[in-house]
């Protein structure tokens, strides 16, 4: 059965002059009703719903904007287009301030009206169909390209494209096509793990060779040029931010910044003690442990205390690159931290040197899902995680910092230390008691996975430039959507961690990260 035609209520005291418009709109499949004054229009809206209203501003009796306020009381979601002879800025601003959907200045032609009506009423469906059509045309090519051997640039391009489709298809509600896209991910994860098994150690062995930017390069290659050009820069690290999450935040910054997004590869393991320390210091974890043993501490610890010296690492790194540099540093992990930052926003960003901020909300959210049934429900999958991240961002101290930087014309380098992966597959591992307890990476003697395809095994920590743990210590990194379980605790781990967002392993979601240069708009 064909859907009923969309209905238009046109309110104008010069109705006889609108007949040609009504005829044209009806020929395009719209139902058009006319009211000569605001009171009649309100009465018609009380009797039946309409899909859109075209409202003249200058009529006898109530003005259009007065009528609009009456309409809003019982039809708050009705889109209204103001039609007026007035070209005065004051009228336009008043209409915009009242949240009028669009604005037309007489004289108007039928095509103008059709364009506005179609955009408002049919726009979402048309855009959805266009996204679906483009994806269907591209999907076959993506499938064929899976057999290509990719270099690191090719992996960035492939993953970035899949994340864009992931965001667009989910937003369009194309469930079937979204499932087809997700069907490509298992092969992508398997191929990426095989690629990283050989290429990552090769990059670390020859840092001057053909390799992607790594965590150790970000301050020197991307932050330092901003600092040298402007004398001041804001450096923001959003812990555990995936590329798809960044893609839904990026449009919100358009009014404030010119946004240039590139990508880099996190060091392994993709966990905060390793990837974020490398980010601030410009050193691999093994180099930090060797050169600064007091800062690194006991290599057997895997807790937040390993990140207790991020400010000092950043200061030391900048000192080596360009001499003594003022560094302000704040880590925002609690609501109290956020409130404190908001209260002192004016002094949080310096006029010279680097103002560095670490925001932990996304990481806390992903970890908290394992402990809270409520968080698990509101961030059930990747789509929900993106939505809640966007909602948080819009009301966050992070957004306040960015707006303040824009206002003061200070450029921002925004990135993350690692991503996360939605884990649903338990991977049984065998290890001695000295093995670490992490769910996506482990260190210890005689480590092995029951199914080798579920993890990458490295027997030489120097190969990964990790802290030395003694003879016989191995590194096991999870691949795909696996999380490590012990045979004796299989049921306990499955019930607790299946469906969690975890990190520390080797997937594009954890490794390939957004790096955004935000230049304030003039």
C-alpha cells in the first residue's frame, strides 16, 4: 500500500495568489490546505495533523511569529517555513531566534517552495537512499580489494573507509547493509594481525625506513611545528577514543575550527601504560624503563601508577626537541576534575608553551561496562558507544576547552593513545603463575594460546622495544575480538567480560588512531 501524501498547511491572507503554487505542489504528490489567517490555521491544526506549515509573517490580526508560538504549544515538532515580503535583518533574526526551520522572501516561485518542502519532508529518506546506493556500488569493490597486499598507508585508507561506512549506514538506519559491512570485519582483523606480526617489528628495527607515524612521533612531528609557529599550543589526549567515535565528534567542531584529520599507529601493546607514555615521551616503553627506571617503576605492575609521570615525560621530550618549554598539564578523570577545569577555564590554557589535557571519560566508560549493568545497556555496541560519546562531548569540559582555545585563536592537536575492540570471543591461554592478568595482552613465561590464530606470540621483548622482564618472558597479544581466559576460570571470565570493550591487542580499532589538527576559524 502506497503511503498517504505528505500534507502542507499554507497560511497566507493572499490565498488567491497562491493557487499556482498549490497546483504545482499537488502535481508533485503533496496535499495542500490553505488558511487565510492565524486563528483559522490554529483551528485546522487542532482538528488534524500536518507534515509542514508555510506561514506568512505579515497578515491582518496575529503576525506569523505570534501564530508560530501558539502552534508550538500543541504541535512542537511541526516544521515551519516563514514566508514574508520583509527583507529586514531584524525579521530574519527574530525568525531564526524562534527556531523557524527555514525562511523564504517573496516573491517566490513554485520551484523554490518545492525545494524547501522536499528538503524538509523527504530529505532524510533521500539521503538514506543515496547512502545505500553508494554503498551497494562500493561494496563489491571492497570485497575484491580484500585480496590486495596493503602497506601501512593502504591499511589506513581501508580502515578509514570502513569506519565512515560504519557511521553513515548506522545513522541512516540501513540495518541490512550495516550487517553486510560488519561481515567484512573478521577477514580484516585476521589480515591486519598477519600484517602487524611481520611489519611492526620491522618498523621498530629500522625507524628511518618506510613506516607510519607511531606514538613516539606525535610530539616531534605534529605538536612541535604548531609550537614553533605560534609559541602556544593545546595538546589533548582523549583516552581510548576509536576512529569511529572521532568521526561523530568531528562535525561538532566545524563552527570553531578548520579540522584536518590524519592517522597514526599506536605502539604495542595498545594499553595506557605503554601507548600513552610513548606518546608523551617520544620513547618506546623499553627505553623509558631503561633510561628512567624511577619513573617507570616495577615492570610487573600494570596499573595507573605507571602513568604518574606524564607531565615530566612531556617536559623532558620537549626539552630535548626545542629547549625548555612551559608545560601545563591536567588529567580529567572525575566529575570534580571537570567542574574544577570549567571554573578555571580562563587560566587553564597558557599564552605560551604547551597546555596538555588528558580526558579519561571514554576509557572509564568502556571499562565500566564490565562492572555496571546500566552502563552495559546504554553502551551495548559500537553504535551506542558512539552515541553516548557524542552526548558526553557536547556537555563536557573537553568541549569547553576547545571553544576557549578557538576563542583565543590557539591551535589544538587532538588525538588518543589507543582505541578499543568489542570483544565477544573467549581465547583460552596457558601460562605460568607469573603471567600478567590483562585480558588482551599478557607477559610471562611459556605463554601460549590454545588456538594460535587468536593471538600473536612474540618471544623477544626487545623485538617490541618493551621493558625487559627476564629470560624466557614472552608477549601474547590478542587479535580479532578475542579476550583471554584461563581453562580453570572459563565460565567466570565469559560471563563477566563477553561483550566488553577492551584494548591492548592488535586490531585496526585499537591501533589505527585519529590525529586532528584544529586551527581556529578567523
